[in-house]
C-alpha cells in the first residue's frame, strides 16, 4: 500500500524511545546503588527493583522486539481466526539504532514522513507503581532517568523530537524542584502518571489542593502535561476480583475475559480526568493543558455523559460547567483503531491529536497512514489533527 502524501506538517503525539540499560542507574545517587539492576534468570535478562524481579516488559534491554505495528491488524479487525499472541506478533526483529538514539531517529522519521514527534520513555512506565511504598526512592530514580534523558536525547532535539521527562508527585516539594530543573533545560511537555499519587500517608488524587503549589508553577511555566498510559495500579484492584495476590501488571500476558473487559473501560484515565475536573484543579488553574496519550478515546463519551448528568442535577457541586472545563483544558489522542471522526463530532476537531505509538507492536507501522482514518473531514481539520493542534498544546511553533 502506497504511503499517503500530505501537504501539511505531521506532528506525532505518541512515539517511543527504548531506554538503554544505564537509563535508570547512570545518575542514580550512590545511596541507591542496587535499587535497580538487571539480572539473569534462566538465561534471560530481567529488571529487578528492590530485589523484586519484574516481568512487566519481557525483554527490558529491547535488543530484540516485536516489529512496529505487529498487532495493528489485530486491533483494527479483531482476531476472527483465534490466533495465538505469538502468531499475531509474528517474527521479532533486532532493534535498530533509531529506537535508542535521536539522530538515527530523525532519519527514520524522514523516511516515515513524520516532521515532529513527542518521544515517550517505555520501560519508565513501571517505575512509580513498583516503588510506590518508597516516595524518596521514587523521586531519586525519576530524577536519575530525567538526567539520562536530557544527556541522551535532550528535551528538544533539533526542534523535531521532544523527549518527555517524568515528574512524580509523592513529595510536592521534590516535584516542584524537578519541574524547575526540567524547565531550565527546555522541556515543553512533562509526563505525569494518570493514577492516584502514593505517599507517606497513602494514596490521593493529584487534583487535591495539596498539590496546588506544583500546578501553579506548571501553569506559570506554560508547559503541557502529558498523561501517557502507565502502570496505574489498577492491577491491585483487579487482583481483588481474580485472587491474584500481589501479582504485577503484565501488559503482554494473555488476559482473562474479566481483565479484557476491565481494560476496555479505561477506568484509570476516566477517573484521573474526572478528578482533575471534579476536584477543581482545572478550575483553579484554567490554563493547564492536559494531553492523555495512549489511553484511547473510549472513555471520553462516558465521562462527558457523567459530567453533564451531574452538572444538570447538582450544579452547586461544581465551580463551573464541567463540560466547558473538559473542552477548554483537555486534548484527546484516539487509538488508530477507533473512530476519530466520531470523536471530532463530540469534542471538536481542535481537541483531537494524532499519535501512532511507533515503534510499539500495538501501534502503526506507517504513522502517516492515519490520514486515511480522517477521510471526509475538512482539509484544515485534518491538518490540525495531524499536527497543528499538538504544536499549539506543546507551544513549539510551526514546523520548519
């Protein structure tokens, strides 16, 4: 199939780097030596945090990975033949330098027709959940990762690749210090895990007033808040139904029917955005820009329905119309297999962004082919979705 030709800049909201084995440890303070390490288990390399081996990513060195878009047809058309996961994934590949380093990634982006990309970490999505009982260690590891990311990728590589540093929130003063460090180094978007924040006194929402000093500085810095899907702790809830004990989230393991349905509901991002609006964070800081990424869009209509119903029945609960808040402060990245035109009708073309999840297997092998999903929309709306909206969210100006 021929690659589509477009006459506008393409800015991909969902690209991924694969972290090198030193990403978490190169800058980790000496007092945390051994907190994170790579170990050998039956001839395979595994990541261990606090001496607990994680199977979250089967191959955490990423030397051999599934091919980009290996599951694209599966997500698009289902699995009528009942193929196994291995059959769907197909033959793996050795990772090229472009998956690890920015300059070869630019060459690959040119080949794919992508002008700009937000570059999210991959393995980092397990950190906060695995370390939730040690807030101080969480902040230390996250800062070490950000130091590596800045050295290895920078936060703005040739105004085309925008690597996304992480901010963890358990200790507000530390989160503020991290934000200031990142802003000084040119970050235009941060990754805040869409999940309850663990801490010394348990978990709580990031939208509570305790975190207002942090959000005030985010608003003043005029920096976008990316909420990429991560291990959000939902597995601990699932384990209460499935009797899984303390089992961890395993995104590449075959789920039960119950887990598959639960995952489809996108409850993590639903609750996170509902809290950001319902707990008043987005009313206290109306210039915040939230960008949920790789959470799909299936949660949007149920949330809008719930917000509208609550406001109609109990307007005194709300600081302002929650539907207006959603459309003012939130941009949505739909999955490639969903209905972006229906989403446009629901929230407007100016609040939808394109993302390919390249080079992950559940993403797209040809990112620019997403324009085919937008057929029938006005040209200007397609251009906005394929890049213009994201340029405004991240505030990086027009592509060269």
